[in-house]
């Protein structure tokens, strides 16, 4: 066969002339290892730098004007005296608006993020419902608009509750609280030693022409401006004073100024039937009936919800959780 050229045996003259020693071979291998390690480190660093540059380029391409993602719409404000449902502002997503009790929505109830990064519809706002627009007070009563309610102030000689008034006899007219005559009264006067007379009015009244003490309407003076509001919700003027009124489903706090939502569910003040869950909302409650999947092939279902567990409430039988 063909002859192969081999390295001569060690410790011979031919070996010393043409072959490397073991020490030379090991030294050469170490040098090659250092060279390869240096080249590998440089290559890895170059890959890292390239990856960073690609990431920066990708992020910049995904940003639109004002730093917004190209598939996102501008932020929508929450209307005063209302709420906004929906947090995502991506293309195709919807945002819904609701108003608090005593207010109605003016504008778009639902707005959708369009492909051109603008919202459909018009920005809504919540407008107070004027319960006095239909003139509900009979017999010359004065209507005071409130939140989801109104108050009728009866004229002199009349009394009643809500919009129903009953005529009183002249003898009983003295104890009518919310009558027009109650908002004016005679001053308290006293003669001094010099022969002059000094008159003063009770708290909440001020002297007017004709020496008559007229009630100070605190609601009219302070309630119309946010900086001086004396009631968080509605204010009803009383002779010499005033009273703060809460919307339906709220109770007046001990500070006689703010209102606190009544939790009808916790206080068992709801009419939810068996199989329904009571969910407390602002100014009221809602009865929710959960729908559990039908069991198939002994399969159990788990329904995630912000409400209490349907299973723990005993609403879903075994196999329908």
C-alpha cells in the first residue's frame, strides 16, 4: 500500500531536526487557547452591543408622537361626579362612563380606540338632575333641588312632607318649621339706662330694613362655590341654620357635612333572592346571579371574579365551581 510519512522516534537526530518537543507543543496550544479566548470575548461583546442597538431601534419604532405606543390612544379623563370603566387604551379597546347618583351622562357612554389612535364619540360629562324642573311642589311651595330628591318649603299656613301639603288652621301655624314666615322674625330689644333702645337678632339672622330679623341663607351664600362649600352634596336652608342632605343610599356622617355610602349587602338591607349575590355599589346595590358551567365528563370549573367565591357562597354545586 501507500507509505505514510511519520514523525521520527524521540531522542533521535532526525526527531530533533524536524519535530517539536513536548514542551513546545504545550506552549503552542496555550497560545492558541489565549488567542481563541480573546477572539471569543470580543465576539460576545460585539453581539451584546448589537443586541442593545437592535433593542433601542425596536423601542423607538414602537413609539408614536408624545411617547405613545403606535397602537394606543391618548389618556381619557374621568368626568367629575362620575366614573370611567376600562384601563386599556389600545386600538380596539372600549372605555365606558357612568355618573354618580343624582347626575346624568351627557356625551358618549362608550368610546372606542380607533386605528388612527383617536377615540370615537365625544368626551362625556355628568350633569346634575334638576328634580324641580317639573314644579312638583303644590300649593305655592318652594322647591329645593337635591341629589336624587327634592325638598318642598311650605308657605305660611301650610305643612307637609315631600310634595304633599296639608292646610293648617291659623292656631297651628306657629309650629310650622319650613314656612316662609319662619325665615323672618321680630328682633329682641331692650331699653338701656340712657333711654335708648338696642335691638339684636338671633344667631343665623341679620337686621333688615323695617327692624325685621331676616334669616341668613347659608346655602345661597356658600354652597355655590367650591372654595366655600359647606355641604359636600346638597344644602337646605333652615330658619337660622342649614342642613346637609345626602343622596339616596348614603348617610350623613357625624361631621354633619360629608356622606358615607350605606353597605346594604353587609347590613342585610337588600332584597336579593336565593342564588343571587349582593354587590354593593355607590348609593345602592346590585343583585348578581352567577352562571356556572354545566359539568362534563366529571370536569370541574374555576371561575375567577372580583366578587366573593361562588362556591364558598354555596351557589355552585360540586363539579360546577
